[in-house]
């Protein structure tokens, strides 16, 4: 059984994001980049499934600029078997990513596809759902537990009212949440071994996929600064301020 995991190169979550002066986009010049945290959890889950003997191969895939190779090497160091890089300098929107992943999935024929539920740069939370629709496959989103069987996967997903359990027939697309697992610390020997693992290159033209953007980004702006809070002496003052100043009651 084969699992394909999609990983994205994003601005490291510890970095304070800066907006370009012309408000056209986020400034990523000389900024530390890393694997999207949700995708890292997806890779960890795939590796754990392999270690448990549930699957035979973990394939990781990334789409974007040449530097995405570093992200793929990190996934290989975590325990993935091989990597695929679709190299392009074009900015890819969720639909384009889903189409490219679908094209590769048709070639690779994985029984399970794992993705992070969202990327921390655009927070779209769309790619997994679009991919499942293109594949006409079962899907589980915001998953916090995965149990893989021979012909189905049982998932626990978080919903507004608590938790929901679903049984998905394979092949299936799953997007994972933060509470699924805690990714492992990568040791130096694994980093060295990852350099020898296969990394295949593919092009957008080779896959014959239309990646034209459907959305237009008008402006990127920092959120407005919040005003400082105040302390009140008692409930009476709180009610008075809410009624006379905030005018919410």
C-alpha cells in the first residue's frame, strides 16, 4: 500500500511576517522558510503507518520553486522513501495545486493521500477538498486520528460539537489537524541518508495541467493595531462602560 503526502514550503511559523511596501504580497526576502507545520504532521503520520507495517511506501511531493527541494529532503529525513518535485516559479493557487496533485496521483496510484488541513501562509483550507472532488474519492478533513485497514481507513475528525468518526473506502484523501501527532526530531544520520534517497523532477508542461489563477489578489495589509484594554473596579462599572461607552448593551 502506497501513501502520497503533499508538503509546502512556507515562511517559518516563528518568523514575524512583513508586508511589502507596495502591499502587493508578503516579503519573503532573506526570511527563514520551512515545511508547513500541518504538512509535517501528515508526513509523521505516514511514516508511523509505515513503521507499524500498514503501508509499504511513503512518497512526498512538493510544488514550487527550486528551494522546495530542501523541504522534500526534510520529509525524506523524517522517513519518507522518495520524493517528487514539480518545479515552477508560478504562484500556485489551491485549485492548481489540486490539479497537479491529481495528475501525479493518476501516475502513482496511491491508496491514501495525506495533506495538512491548511497552509499557514494563505490559510485557505481548500486543496484537500478539491483534490478529493477531482479524484471522486472519499475525504476526511481536520482529522485527529487515523486507523488504516486493508480496504478502508477510520478517521476521527474534530467538529464544532466535538468529534466525528468516519469510515472511508480507499483510495481516500485526508487532511490532518494539529492534534494527530507530534513530529519527530530529525537526527543527523537521517539527514545524511536523505541526501541519497531519490528525488524525481516533473514539470507542469509534462503533466499537461492548466495552472492559470482564478483569483486576483488585490492587496495585502497588516491587521490594525488593537487598543489597550482597561481594568474596572467592579461589575457596576463594567456594566456602565459597556452601556455608555461601548454601547453594546
